[in-house]
């Protein structure tokens, strides 16, 4: 179990990385993770040069670039972490440069833009991935390992139960968005569900709302249910307004299978931003005892190494495509945008319908 959750290490990692966007997530997660991994970050660019300069000073990045073009010319990989509505414009420049590409989630804010952005990347022949780093969250990775070893039997249920107090006000622009929770938060869980189950759902139902009186356009509470072939089901239940302290909060996912189960506490979201330790407990029929696993690494920032290692492995020719390749990501975004259609219509969406085929 111990080693099975770590990313597979690329044979070559000394690619020159350029960072596009010097915001919160780059400072809090990308760069701390890359520093731990020993990756080589050569330059940084932000439309707000002072932000790029501050980040460069903090992480000893040798060069601050004046434009995205000059950043792309100087590196092998561009790691993009800008607001999603900027991704199309950024991709336009980067496809000309022919670099390896890692884009923050969400890749796009609507389905048509997602399709055209991926088409553009595909025609340019770039190796490109999306930063769906929850797949490298140690508990998610370990659960997948237990499932693929066969010790849990057949998986029939995955459930995320997230009752937390999310400070949405920290991202002021979010309150103006018509689509909030699924596009910016549950997207992690939907991607993780695809990874854990290893298959695509047949249908999705989603109900979204807010806490009464909460001033945001989009949804901040959601219940999403996915049906798969046979008995497999998955549910994501999120309420981001649990303001009464830790006792009322819960942040975990569970997998239930015919020969065992596992429960993972995601400490990051509890008592935010202080957080709490993670925890993973599991049982298999053959063993008959509850076991606990602990990991040195956690979701933020350690899992952020995962998408970059996977991109590098693809660039090295060790794997055909990055694990979270942009085309794979369309399958996650399809769930996100089908969830919004479900919210609007009040109906479950049949994902086998030709309009949802990729
Ligand atoms: N994977 C995750 O878990 C995770 C977590 C948080 C944020 N994100 C995503 O990361 C992205 C950035 O989030 P953040 O919280 O760091 O935002 P932020 O607002 O703190 O930072 C964004 C930065 O991008 C810069 N920027 C904007 N347009 C640009 C452009 N065209 N070229 C270069 N720089 C540009 C801004 O000046 C700013 O410094 C968002 O898409 C967000 O959804 C992902």
C-alpha cells in the first residue's frame, strides 16, 4: 500500500518549466510541490507583472517574462494557472509555440469552448494535460490500487460527502458566476469517480441551490447522482455553508465493494483553512480487520506533482498520453455540463444520447 499511491516517476524530469499565472494556486500548491519534487522552473509570466515578480522572488525563479510568447520560447513545458475564461486565448498562443502543456481545471466554462479548445490542441499535436490532481490524492490513489488488486471485489458505490465552510468570498468573481459548485469544486470529485470506477456513467442527475439568502448567482450546494452499468452508482453531496464549527463538518469519500470498503477523510477542507489530518481506513473480507493507512503526503500541495509527472512521462514516450490528457478531460467536463443541464431541466441526463458523445 505504502508506495502504491505515489506518482510513477519519469525517467527524465529536467524539462524547463514556465509558469503562466502567478496567483493563489501557483503560490500555494504548484510551486511548493515542484520545489519538493526538484523540478526546474525557469521562468514565469503574469499579466500583472508585479505578481510574477513577487512569486519569482519567493521561489527563486530566474526570469520574469514580458509576454506569454517569450515565456513559451524559453521553455519545454508551460504550466497554466489563469482564470478559465483566459484559457482559450492562452492556448491560441501556446499551440503556435509547440510546448508541452498543463492547464488548470476547469479547462473551459462551457461545453462548446471545451470542445474547440481541445480540438485546437489536438490539431497542433501538443502533449497536453489538465491539472485534475485529485487523482494523485494519496487516498484516491490507494483506493484505486486496492480496487485494481481485486482485494475489495466488485465496486458498487462511490460517495463523496462534503459538509464544509468554504470561504467563497475569497474568490470574489465567483459570486457573479452562474455556475459555481460543480464547475469549480465538484469537478474534482467527478474526475476522481471516473478514475476510481474506471468507466463512464450512463446518466447523471444534479440538483443545485444555495443557502437561503446567500448572495451568489450560481449554486453552492449540490447533490449529483451518477448511474453506471449494472449496480454501480456514485453520489456527490456538497454543502459549503456549514458555519457552526468542526463538529458539524464532514469531508470524506467512501467506496463500497462486494468484498470490502474504504473511507477516506480529506482533512484539507475541514476547519478551513486550518485543515485537519487526513485519514484512511479500509477492510477486506479476506483480512476481516479494519486497517488504517497514513501517508506523508496530502492532497494540497503534494498531489500537484502528479499531473506534471504524467505529462513528463508522456513527453518521454513512457506512456502514450498523460493520464489527465485534454481529451480524457472532455469526459469529465461532459459530466459537469450535463449536470448543469440536469439542474436547469430537473431531469436526469442520458449521457448515451448522441448529443453527449465525444
Ligand atoms: N486544481 C485545483 O485544485 C485548483 C485550485 C484553485 C484554483 N484552481 C484554478 O487555477 C486557476 C487560477 O486560480 P487562482 O486561485 O490562482 O486565481 P488567482 O486569481 O489568484 O490568480 C490568477 C492569476 O492569473 C493572472 N492572469 C489572468 N489572466 C492571465 C493571462 N491571460 N496570462 C497570464 N496571467 C493571467 C492574474 O493576474 C492572476 O495573477 C483557476 O482556473 C482556478 O479554477 C485550481
